[in-house]
C-alpha cells in the first residue's frame, strides 16, 4: 500500500535513508514545503494504514516534479514497491507535467526499473556524482512526460 508520509514516520524514513549511497537528511527533514513524500508500507492486513514504511519516494516540485530520493529496504526489494512508488508519483502529476530523476550511470538495476515504468533517458551528465575514490561518476537523467512520452 502507498500512502503519504506522516510525521510519525520520520524515524522509519531516516532508517530507510541510510540505505542510499548519498542520503540527504536535511532534504528529507524539510520536504513538506518543497514536495511530496509517499511511503510503501509493510503488509499488515487490515492495519496497513498504520504499518511501518519499508520504502519511500521523495518528489520535489510543484508542476514539473523531480524524484529526489527513492529507496526500499533491502528485505523488501523485488516486491514491486519501487515501481509502485514511481507510478504513484506519476499518477499525482498533472498530464502536462514532467517527472524527472537522476541516477548513477552504472546503476543498471535502477536504470532498468525506470525504463520499465516508462522513463526515457534524456541526458548524461559527466562527473555529476562524487565517488568514494574521489573520481566523479557520470549520471543519467530520465524523464516521464505527458501520456507516457518521455521525449525531451
């Protein structure tokens, strides 16, 4: 089940964020005026609404939207949760609005996921991410546009 994040989700979201390569605690703590945070909750039968988040998507923007963070707990990956979170962001936008996201060029599983949802590559940014080794890694920018046409 996907639902909007609530204030009492903050500890669970912070724990989930630790699974990201480059988390932004400040962004997560201040998303409310900037955008939307949707959560995927663990299946708990009729109590799904109160279940703890096992994944979230942070989408920034009014109109065109940028997916700033997407994470699912490792124990709940490959269950369709990331796909459902992305589809929920897409469903919340106006038809003419674009949804974008940026991903490390070598993150093949994530890129495959985005493409399967209908995102299309629109740009490559050389040296976008700082790596642990000190060498900047490339990023790929994806977009999902009106009618599923993700063209630039």
